[in-house]
C-alpha cells in the first residue's frame, strides 16, 4: 500500500529560474534524472498492473497462439483470431468451436497432452484505440498472456455471468453458445508481459497484482476525449504550454496523447533556440488534483488546468500568495531533439 502523501510533495521546480512551474524531470523509464519521484509518481500515472488490466479490459479480441498438432507443422506456433471476455479475476474466457484448429490444438496439447510439447498458450491483445490519436502499430499498448487452459464445465459457479458477458460483448454468441459444438475455455495466466508502445515501458507483470488491479475508468472514452481536446482546444493547449509547462520558444506542434483518471499526457514540439531547423520534443504528464471517477469529472479537471493557464496569461490573481497553476502537479517524462 502506497503512503498517503500531501499534494505539495508532487510539485517541484526544475530550476530556480522557472519560478512557480511545478515540473519534475524524469527519463523515459520513469527513473528520476533531477529528483527522486518514487514517492509520488504513482499518484500521477497508472501503474503497470493497471495499464495491463486496462488493455485486457478494453480489448475484446486478440491472437491466440497454440502449439500446432497438424501434420507437417507439429510443435510449431499457430496463431488464430479469437474473441474473449474477462472473468472476475481478469482471466480471458473464450467461446470456441470444437472444429476450430486452435481448439483441436488445445484439446490435444494443453488439456490431454503427454508433456512432449508445451501445454501453454499465449493470448496477444493490443489496444487499437479506435485508430485515433495518431497512434498505430507499435505505438499502441499491448499485452501477452501466457496461460494454462481449462475447459469450463456447464455447471461452473460463474457460468451464468460469463454467458451474460459474452452475449453483451459479442452479438453472435447467443446463436452458438448452446450448441454442443461450442464450449467455454478459461485461460489462467502464468506470465503476463506488457508493452506500453514503441520505445517505452515494457515489463513482466505480476499475475496476482494484475488480478487485483482496476482498469482505468476512462479507458473506453479516453480516445474521444483526446480527439476533442486536440480538435477544439488548441488555443488553450498553447496557453498551457507557455504558462504551465514553461515552453518559451515557438511551438511547432502540441497535442494531447492520452487521458486517464489520474491526468493527461501532452507532447510538445518546438524550436530549440533560434535555429528553425533544430526541434525538440518533450512529453509532459499533467496530473489531476484528484483521481476522477467519471467522464464529467475528467472534463472538469482538464478545464481547470486550462482556466489557470488563462488566468496566468491575463495576470489574474485571487489575492493569495499562490500563482495560478502553481499547484498543478506536472512532470516532464521524456525529451528528444532532432536537427
């Protein structure tokens, strides 16, 4: 259990000359470069267990890799597209036809194997994010679940719940789930590997921590929120970069890349010094003062950030010692330059 820390412990200046800017610089692996953020970074960003659970929850299909039993390719990996839902522990549950190649591979090797080949399977899932936010392919978060397999008996305690979830998630399920040719199979993770995107966090995830983690409450709506911010609030984003993020050179591009219940990520590309052909790109994490519990809460927190940037631009104060934006937790999470 993480300690309860005051908000002020999360906001520290990069340099004295930046005044009230509350920016902490860290490298791309989340380790502090100029400060020790381990006492407060968990308050600003989802941990890896929550990220993995979020990907698994938002996705409803993936690639199932089984060990082939087909003549000529025995023992080779065999990939199939499959649909799934999660049970209450976050275990993927699949409804499969007995005639499907992956089902036959599982029955032969995972459930009735003699140990000559691996009885494990791997389910690969990737959050396509609706193909929005400019993220494609390796930019997207993904998980690999290497699992044992169990065939779920019809009288299983959670069978009614699984049938309902499958019916709500996959429209075709009602037409086939009562057929004797179809059965439910549960994948029990042995190992989980999470990749946040191209060139970012990649880590093995503890299975028990994954099971108890909660998916991000904004996960299904985050892409719509990000698209709206980038489409309709460009002036506000520019003010935020100037007055809260400390960007002093000409901004070539700014966009929100992600929103979750703890805050939002913003990428800023600007000129480096006076040379127009030298650009720098910085990634910032802007934390919400409180974790949000709804879409409306998230919108409210984002608008509060924009409001304080506007107040600072207009030199508006409210008679106290705090400048607008001085208590917004912000950290620089990545930096790159291109010449």
